[in-house]
């Protein structure tokens, strides 16, 4: 990462941390998947159920995003020895640590939607 001479050291570290965060959580689906799993922690979350309930996501994209989230220790994948094979997903304790951040994004999104809806009046 290129830094300017006048940049304070903590600025570069913060930008690097933000880049890391966006690398792990960025994109259209990852935060939605994490939010889904956090809010349904008491349920059995199979691949098919998630694909059905997360509107608009394809099986290929869900597979890719779940794999990325699993590699980053945010989601746990458990394959059941059934016929046909059933795969269950749960949020990890580490994944749950993103819950407050995700809730802040949800709250901001609600506020922003209201702002846009009322600004034209």
C-alpha cells in the first residue's frame, strides 16, 4: 500500500485493516449470509434452505461465499452422512463477533432508506 510522507503511521495501519475487512466481508452476499446465520442460530440451516431464503443468490455463488466464509473461520460446515447428503452451516463464535458490525449496518441502512424516502417531500 502506498503511503504519503505526511500520513500518520496509524492512518496506514487503519487503511490496511479496512482493506483486510473488506477482503473478508466484502461483496454482495457475505454479510447477508452471516446475518442470516446469526439471526437463525437456533435453527438447522442447510444449503438448500439458505438458497431458498436468501433471495437472488445462485447455488454457485452461495457455494463460493460459504467456502470463503469457512476458510476465514466465520462459518462452520458440517456434512451429514445421509442420503442424499445434507450439509448444515452454523455461525462460529468468531463469526458471531461480526454481529455488532452487521447490526450497525442494518440500522444505518434503515436510517438511510428513511432519509431517501423523506428527502423528496
